[in-house]
């Protein structure tokens, strides 16, 4: 079982018990505003999402972590790695870092703390050479997290289905090690 501890968080694989609290997070329109088409997810869609994440762990050796507070064990969201969706132009087989936390956990540094641990895991433990973050233009909080990770804005692309502008941030192993 893959687990990472940070000073305040535990990043771990998913369990069936995580679907209900993640469903509450995914049902919040403010949380989902910058994700996908911006629509909240119902419990069935959330269960499918967790199932896909676990399959990616099995197939790729990495995936989205369930993130919980060390002190209380409360699930606060998902942070981790995925292979970039095939439909995004110019990002063939790149590994993407993502984060999604419940609104009550915003502004406390949790996203940066968990994402830093996931980035280190990708570059140092899993042998990934390059990691990207694909951030919707206007999502200043996520852009800030990407920049705190040492990622540089690389280029802007347009989502082929949803039509919104996306900023691609990137970091490679040599930049991370510097």
C-alpha cells in the first residue's frame, strides 16, 4: 500500500469508505467550478471516478491519492497523478498532477503540501521525467499552487470539447532537482 505522510496529511490509496465524503466534496459547485465542464458530480459518478483512479494505480504505478488530515483522519480531497487525457492537444503521454479539496480546506496550504509530496513521488520514486499541471485560465488558486511547486507556465491550449482556455505548467526532473 502506497502512503505518503507530510507534516499534516496522509496521502494514501482509496477505500470504499472514501466515496461518501468525496461525493460531498464533488457535489459542491464551488469545488467543481474549475474541473471538467464545471458540473458537480453525483455519488455514482464519484464512485466511477475513484474506480478509474484505482485502475490507474494498478496500470501505471501512480494515481490520485486520497488525502486525509493526520490529526482527525478526515478525508479532505484528492491529489495526485494521472496520464493526461488523450483529447488535450500537444500533451502526449504527459503525467499530470491534479488537486481537488473540499472548500472548507482551501487557503490553508493543504493543496500545496499534498501536491509537493505527489510531485516528489512522481519525479523521485516513480521515475517520471516531466510533470504538467493543466489549469483552467482564471483559476488563480490552482495557478498559484502550480507556481509554488516550481512549475513554469509553458503554453496555453484550448480544451477541444469545452472550449475554455487552459494554461499548461510544467517541470522536469532537472528543474526539480536544481
